[in-house]
C-alpha cells in the first residue's frame, strides 16, 4: 500500500502530457479569453441533435437497444460486489502467515489493481461480447462461494489469483461496455445512451448488497 503514492508520482511525470509552451503573441489572447465573464449575456446556440430533444418514445427505443449492453454489466457488478461485500471476510486461511486483516487488505488491493489494469487496456484489447465477461464473473462468484462453504482451496495464493482475475473482468466489462455504446450509437442518441447505461453498475451493486449481507450472516452462523 505504501507504494501507491510513488505510483501516482510516477504517473504524473511519465504518463501525463504537459502543454506545449505558448508563443509570446498568444499570451495576450489567452489572457483576454481568461477575463471573459463566466455567464455570457448572449443566449447559447441551441444544438438540434441533443438528447433533450428526444421524445419519450425515442428514449424508450434507445433504452431497449441498450439492454444488450446493460444486462451483462449489471451481472458483472452484481457478482463482483457480491464477492467483495459478502465473501472477502469469509475467505480466511488460518495456515497463512498473514493475519485476517492483512488477508482482507490484500484482497482489496489485488482487486483494485486488476480493475485499474483492465480499465487502462482498451487500446490493447477491445472486447465486443461483454456477455462472456459476465459469465466468467458469475463463475468466479460460484467458485468462491463454494470455497467458503467447503474450504477446498489449499492456498491463499490461489484466491489471490482469482480476485485479481475478478478485478480484471470488472474493469474490462465497464470500459468495453461504454466504448461499445459510444461506437454503436448515433450522435443524436449517444448522450442519452451513455447516461442511461450508468444505471448498470448502481443496480448491480445495490442488488448484490441486498443479497450479500444476509448471506454473509448466514454463512457466519454456519461456521
């Protein structure tokens, strides 16, 4: 965890693109633009092809077309946060040198590392069929739930790999879903489509919380 500030510092100096120096003639123009009032007295030009001009029927038609993208992302987030909220604390290995709290912190760190890596990988790997990611994430959930129940995994390092894979699937599903929507919708519908798809992660997380908390208590009573 102590290495994260160093990674942030390295990303600032090595990943960000710094602005090119401006010529002296452009400084005066930039200063004049900076002094313009925040609220202009002139009415802004209206754009005819914005989502605010869509009728209710058009929005419903667009939303129905988005279900092919929304449902897989809901399933991914449901399984992902079901694992995080309901199973992480129960995946405890007594034969490990790590304490219970340390194991939990490693789970969270590996999950976030997987999410970070996969959300940054769109240029390297574009996934068109996000249903495959949803299926794999649900298999992750079933496998870890079975391990909590039966305790058949011999080593915590296998759980580390599964949780890293969980994070990779979650980040890949998120970034590829919104990329696919942006590519497949028209300019007129894109703004509404992107906003409507944002319910996917919220819905998946909420449903997982509703089910994971009572299941966590049930499994605790069994043990």
